[in-house]
C-alpha cells in the first residue's frame, strides 16, 4: 500500500492520503507488507505496529543541533509535515532501518522518534543517524528511509554519558539486525532507486512524481 500527501511547500516531502487538489505535494511515504522479524528485545513493543516496514522520504531540515556537538552522533531531521503524519501505530522509540541521501548509497541507520526525555523536548521529532561517515552536512537534500523494526521505547537517562552509551548500543544492535536476510533485502528495494530519490522536486512536477511513486513498485 502506498501513501502520498499534498502540502504547502515547494519541495517533495510527504505522508498520507488526502483528497487530491487540497494542497501541494511536500513528501512521499509508503507502507508495504514485507515479513520482517523483530529483535527479541522489541517483540512486545512491535506487535501492534502493522505499518512496519515504513517507507518515507523528505527534505533534511535543521534540528536541535545536539547530535554532533554534544553526542558525537550526527543526525538528520525530517520536517514537521513528515513527523506529524506518521501512522498512529508507529509509536515513539528507537528504530533501525536503511537510509540514503539523494541518489547516494543506501546505509544502515537508527532513528529516534519522539520527544527525547533526556532533553525534555516539547516538539516531536524524527532524528536519523546514518551509520556512515559523511564529509559534510546535507541540509536541504532528500533523505529516504525505511523503518524496518523497533529496538526500544524512549526513556530518560541519569547522565549524558549514559545516553551516549545507549545510543551506541542501539547502533550495534541495528548493525546486527540489518544483516538478517529478511532485513537486508530491504536495502535493495526500488524505493531507493526511484526517480524521486534526489533533490526535492518543484510543485510543478509534484503531481507526476506522486503518480510515479504510487504506481512504480
């Protein structure tokens, strides 16, 4: 099942179905029925997440600025239009999956969805850490991800060091889980090679782009 949305930006970012003609396309996401085995630690948390694996694409926007500076773990943030339209069954917490920037290579990733209790955020976010070393920032470029499965729920930590240790543990679990055949196959999904996996498109081409995603798999 494919999910598309129309919003009021000039670039492609997106989320769920609304009546055609109500606004302009800002993003493209979809959910499809793969059989995916969750990690043992996440079995109870994932049971009701029928939308996984969840495919999503959006422009990288400025985040809280803490990933690289405080944590040494840089993250890429999705805009509100993507965050606010996550399926209801995608709960807050830590996920693993695959991601790529523009038409680049597909890499393993971990994503935090929620309010980050340690920092007591008041704004919900989707923060993606791509497990790869990049030479420079990629604000404004298109980030394409597939959320494969769930690691754990959000929680606070007594210290910054404990938070960093937990994130690194999440990263190591992601590396292991994504080697499983049922997870690694999603790296090759044609979602990552579609013509829309590039810089955000203008509103003039939004309709044709949307149709390409809907019919293109």
